[in-house]
């Protein structure tokens, strides 16, 4: 997904004032707001379209613009700013009906105080310092979640934080009514991949429904030889592969079968309007091999995916893909697979049987065919690669029974200490923050899943903003995490979520 994908989304810039100051002040307020909007649309760090809306001065105007925002399909939310004092009782009616996320921009038009020229006219016009506090009180009084960004609107940090929030708000809009296909059920007897799909639709907007693998087989059976030829040619052009996979080679039929599965699965998803899917190796009757390269390439195109029926990971990965549109780096389904427990440097090797997104690959992936050992299917085609070193996060979505919890661990990917010539899967090695012992213990205390979404370009703040838009619990394991404090926070959260009304 590119930044142009996010340009279809609008964030409305709403400035609050009142009639008290007279028409000349209101004209200036509007001019300043329009200038900020024009600048925001020029900043590369803000990937959505910022739309100026007339300054609101009465309860009726505020209510009207909130209703209009609700009904505008591509409006992701509001940036609100009080240029002057805007009595907050005026905002109650509009805020009560507003269904879109809010970013409260606490800024002012001028950066500096004009020391030698400042007078009461200037003071009456530039009142954000207390106008935003009045408005902020009402949001807090109404228990409305919002993002607060403080600083001058021309500061790079402010622009970036507005842009980051707009990415999350875009993902939130994308999630509303997003359809995810669960092909088969989840891996038998596994707990963490299950969850309340009805509550997930209420909280996140995700619509998750089950489909038989036969629904996909119908599409794979309809794939033509020419479609397979074209995709095989693309494989040969894009990836490294040995002669055994090429025409006449011993593995070429496996490659054609993988291409057939990709074409059929892609058509199923497109025609069904799905934004993600799951499968499980225990429910693939009718497919010759497990979907490996097909899943990897579909994730690379923006689809969410979860193995073993893990629909929560599929939906979260789709959201992260949208947030990351146009950013360098990638996002992938992931699993904590095995440890390197050397006391001088403990590390985690993340991987999965087949399904790691090529968006996180370092260099050209290698297309390979190997036995899998489970699933009882023919040897599947997959892309193998290492992942670049650098900061990343792992994200898990958990159903805790009375609430959803989104859990994040900040990590630092490192290059493999040695070659891995016999490991025929995509893989990434990381140093968990603050260290593996603390991170793994905290993850387990929090009920963290073995499946995650791994991101090279989404930060913990993106995920926290998403959790707050959904009204669900957020927990982070980072360089500052201490086990006793973390356990206490879990206990306090249990009490809080027991007491609040859902």
C-alpha cells in the first residue's frame, strides 16, 4: 500500500470560537485555520487529505458539523482547535453524537509572543492557551477518548504526530465492517486463537465469518493454464529459485500448483470483498499443498492473515498494513518460535511454518520447495529470507473474557549470528526489550499469544492510539518495563475493567 491509498481519506479541521469577539476576529480565525490546513496538506508526513471546515461558533453549528462528519463515508475523524475561547457547553450536543475519532490540536497561530507589540487585541485573538483547556475539560468530563498533540503547527514533531494519528484513524475507518474469511476452524484444542467474534465486531468493527475450504477449492479448480503460466513467469522474474523449480525441473509441478492456489485464493478474496483471512493445516481438504507463497504474497499486497484460524491477528495485521501505507519497511504475521539463551545475549527467533510476509524481507527472497512435516500435504512452495536489523514491535490481540487486550513488545531485530542453511523458512532474530527474561515473563503474565504481528514501521504509539479508538486495554513491554510494576498494572486494569460499563 502506498501513501496515495491514504489520500482518499479526509480528516476535517474544525476550529472553535464564538460571536463574542466580533466579525473582524472571526475572519482572522478563519484565515489562520485555512493557512494551517493548506500547510498540513503540503507536509509529506501527513498522508491523508485535510479539509478545512468553517469556524464553529454556536451549538447548532457544532452539532451540524459532527452529524455531517458521521455521515461522510471517507471522513476518518476531526482535528479540533480552539483559536479563541469557545465555551464548552456549546460542544456537548455535537460531541454526544460524534462517532469519529478526535485529535485535539493544542497549538496557536503565532509561534512566539510579539513582545514589543502585544496588546489586548492580540490577546483576544490568540487564546488557545485557555480556549483549549475549556474544550479539553468537556472531553474529559464526557469521558471521550482523544489524541492530544501539543506544539506549534509548523514544528516537524507536531506534523509527524498528526500524520501518525491520521494513519491510525484511517486504519480505524478501514476496520469498520471489514470482512475476514475464516477458512476452516482454528487449530484444534488451541485456546488463544479463539475469541468472541460478536464482541470483536462491536469493539473493532471486524466482521469474521467461517467458510469451508471447498469455497476456495471451487475457485482454484477454475484457474486456467494461462493464468498459471503468467504467475509462474512472475515468480521466476521476481524471486531467486533453483533449476528444480523451473520448467522441466523436478519441483516445477509444485510451483504450478502453488500458483494455482494463489490465483484461486486471490479471486475468492477479491470477489468476497475480504480484507484478510485465516486458514489451518488441519482443514485444507481439496488443496494439494498448504498455501505458502500465496499467503506471503497476499500479505504483501495488504491482506491480513492469521495461521491456525487466528482471526484476531489477521484483522490486526490488516489495520497495521493500512497504518503503514507508503512507509519503508513491512508488517507480517509472526510467531515466537525458539530461543537463543546465551547468557551474554538472549535472543528470539521468530518465524512460522510458511507464512511470513515478504514485505519484511532483506534482499531478494528465495523461492523454495521443502517437506513440511505436518499437515499431510504435498511439499509446499514458500519464500525464504532473513529480515533486516533495526527497531520493531510485536503486537498481540487477546480476548481476556471480559475485554480485549492489545499487547506490544518493543524489540530490536539483529542479523543472524550464523547462517541457517537447513532452516527453509523466512525468519527474523530479535532482542526483546528490556531483555528476554523480563519481556518473556511480562508477556506470559499478560496472557500474550504465541502469534503476533511484527512491524518494522509502526510504533507502539500507533497501536496505543488504535486501542484507545476501540476503547480496549493497551499494555506495553519496553525498555522501562519492570516486572513488579507490570504485574501491578495488570491487577489495576483487571479492577478497572471489572468496574466500568461495557
